[in-house]
């Protein structure tokens, strides 16, 4: 599962859409300014370079965010987007939290249903998978920003898939009486949080710099992996490659999972950068749903890849 909103923000910041001012002067390279730092100017097409030294926890909600919401260059998103206020970091955080809330509630329901009836769990998994794939392709070609309804519906279907598949992994790899911190699902969640924190640190300190070249390379690799994942899914379903598909639980399979996990992790840096660019170029507040959904999709993708990696490592 890859992120269909990967390059949306950069394109919109450069070309604009309905209600935005001319964007010919959009930023031109990876920004070196992080979250919580003063702006330092724009270079080649790219985005602000990090969530900064202060991180989320240092600024209270409703307080000005240094480095965000500052007057951007003429161009980019063009200020208020046609009369509304500009996007802030709080807007993105609240929308991200709301989408994760929807996802977790639906995932809990799907987990419970799967535990009660494996057939019902299989149906939930199939519906969630088909719906997220279909909506992901739709979002990849959609030119307009994502609205609240579309974002919530996507999060709900993703929760349906995540809950069902997580329960199936737990049933397969956690014998009765398994301590909670030895559970494959709990370990995958903790690993996801650790990778997220590590990427945020690397991005905020400028160790990882999101430039136009970085975006192009990651974008091509992500597209290539998406095609491979579809082929692998077909192989697993129709050619006896279950449960892991190509590579199985051998060294090749573990290598594939490590590559996919790393790819999902570097996509997080682009998500951070997308948020930074949108705020710095004064995107309209309704753009927050696009950014929030993009971040949720990447985090879920990372979790699923870590879950598969742990399952492969536990397999004989």
C-alpha cells in the first residue's frame, strides 16, 4: 500500500488550483527551515526541511507556530485560498488525529468481527483492500484537494482492512497466552512509532533533506513497488504464493520486506515536508485534509510492512 498523495502538495504549490494566486514563484528546492525555526528562503522545487528542533510538543495549540503561517513568497498557495484563513500546524494535527480516530474505531470493530467469525473477517479484509486500492487510484488522479467526507471514508475502509489483517496475523503468530509485548501486532505498532520518531528526528535535524531529486527518486521507487505489490498480491492469491507471495519467508522475502519498510519510512520525510510547504506557502485551511490523509496512509503502510517483516522473521 503506497501513498497516492505523494507529490500532490508540490504540484499544487507550483501551479495552484481554484482560488489560489499565481504560483510561478513557488519554492525551488528542499527548504532548510524546520518546524519551529525561522524561514530561511526558498531554493529549487521542494519543501521545508523539517519539523524542527521544537517538535509538536513545544508549542501549545492555538499559539503562533514559529516558522509556520509566516507570509510566504508571492505565488505558492497564495495566502488565504479565496477568503478563508491559511492553514496552520494545529489544523493538520487535529485532522490527522480525527482520521486516526476513525481508523482505530473501525479497526477495532473489524478485529472483533474477525475474531468471532473468520468468514466475516475475510469479507472485511477483502472489502477494505478493494476499497482502499480503488480509492487510492482515484486519489492519485484526482486534481482537487481531498475533502473531509472522502478522507473519513478512506480512513474507515483502511481501518476495516487493518483491523481484519491484524487479527489474522495475531491469530496465526500469537499462541494463546502470549504476553502482550510479545504479540506480533503490538510489536509492529511499537516499531511503527519508533520508526516514525526516528524519521521525524532525522528530518527535523536536517540529516534527511527533501530536495526535488529526493522526491523524484522516492516517487519512482514507490510507484515501482506499488506495481510489484499488485503482482505479488496476484501471485499470493492465485498461484499458491500465500501468505507472503514472492520470496516467502526466506532471505529474499525478508529482503523485500526490509526494502519496503525503508521505502515507507522515507515517504514519511516527504509527508513532513509536504506539511511544512503547505503552511509556509499559506495553503487554505481545507487543504489540511489532504495532508492529514497523506500522513495517515504512509503510517499505515509502514505498519503493514513491519507486520509482514515480523511475520516473515517468525516463520519457520
